[in-house]
C-alpha cells in the first residue's frame, strides 16, 4: 500500500465533492480547512479497512469523505471554543473570516458529512448512519468532559481516559468499522476492528500527551510544553499529582494557577513530572492500550498480510515523533 498515492487519490475525490457554488463565503472556508494539510489518518483507516475485508478502495471513498469532513468540522468548532488563531501553521477559519462564518460553515460541514453516506443503500447506509450518529454524540460528550476539566480541582485517571476515548478514540474505531460495514463483515469482525481502533486511539492520545512535554521539538513540529502553557491537565499532570510529594503537589498546582507563560514555567513543571516518574508510567499505559489493540486485531478474520500491515501501522503510530 503506497500511502502517498492513496492519500493523493482520496484528496482529489474529496475536494471535488465540495460544492463550488454561491454563497462562496459559506463554501470557501470549507474548502480552505480541508485543503489546509492534515494526515487524513481517519479517512485512510476507512479505505484500508475496506480493502482488508476484501472490497475495492473506491467503494470506501464516500464514507472516508464523511469521516474526514466530520473530523475537520470538529476542529473548526474546537478552534472557535479555544480561541485559537492558528491550525496546521495557517490561520484558523474564524481568524481568517469571522466567528459567525466559521460556525455556519462548520454546521454545513456536519450536514455534508451525512450527505456523503447517501452514496450507499439499504442496510449499509443504515449501519453507517447509526454509527456516525453514535460517534458524533460521543465526540461532543468528550469535548464537554475536556472543558469541564479546565475548572476541576481533581481529575481521576479513569475519567481522563474516558474523555480521550470519547473525544479522540471512538472516531478511529468508527473509521475502521465503516470499512467493515462497507465490506459486509461479520458482527464479530466489526466489533473487533472497532476495538482495535478505539484502543489504538487511546494509546495515540496518551503518546501525544507525552510528546507534547518530552518529544523532540524539531521532530514534533511544535513547541514543547504547549499543553503546559495552555494549562491542560493531561495524563502527565494527573499521574504527577498521584505520587508527588506534598511540596511538589502544592508547587504544581500553584504553577497551573499562575498567568505566567515562560520557558521557566515549562521547565519547572517538567521537572516535577520527571521527579514523580509520570513519564515512564504514561509510556507504559500507552503500551498497554497498544497491546489491547493488537489483541483485538488478532480476533478478526482479515488475511494475515493485512494483519501485518495493521501491526506495522500501529507500530509507526506509536513510535512517531510528531
């Protein structure tokens, strides 16, 4: 599987499906965010999953477009809520146009995500639609949990894991299950491939949390400590509080309550994280969910060469630096 070729072919299909009509101020922001980079991981998961279960890749393109548009819709609205000015190195939609335009274009993207599924008929359409409905609600639940954490004084690790399962992992699971539904896979296969994606998604986010604080800045592609500056109570923060000395616990809470944003602040927080052994525990937790993903993959009936592909994909995802 040539990843670049798959991605190029899919992107051509995707962008050709976005309307080029009036009012342009509604559709231009949609084309802008969809053209603004991105690895297309979720869309490619749909395509690769469809092939793994024995169907042609082009049968997956409408469903892959649905997942990709939905994912970018969530990013567009997230940027508004976070008041973010940049996304993938370019101005966010609300910064380039205005907030009202961004909200309306985002709403349209959500509708387009569902319209893409109209390419399918009968039971396949019904199953895809039901799964997208379920996933969309879960993603919103995860986003609200994340927002609740901003003002929470204590967060349990299990609550954080549930938040990232909902906000991030269920969409990966849905993408893989989309492929199985298109290929009319068995219910056992559908459940197993979903669990593969969901567990891999949790591992992916845990790894992302780790890299934000301890990754190589040149390879990670963004400033180390961004989550700290944003006062995000990631798994590193939660794990550190569990084992920190009273002095370090008080210091960490104080650092997260100040308005200071500096390299010194990042350094102080990272020292506490390191002293508590949190980075090592987070890496082990990420490995745990990766292993759970592989166990689920092994239960599927897909051919062995595809299982090897997915294992390689999981390995690359979990050993990335960006």
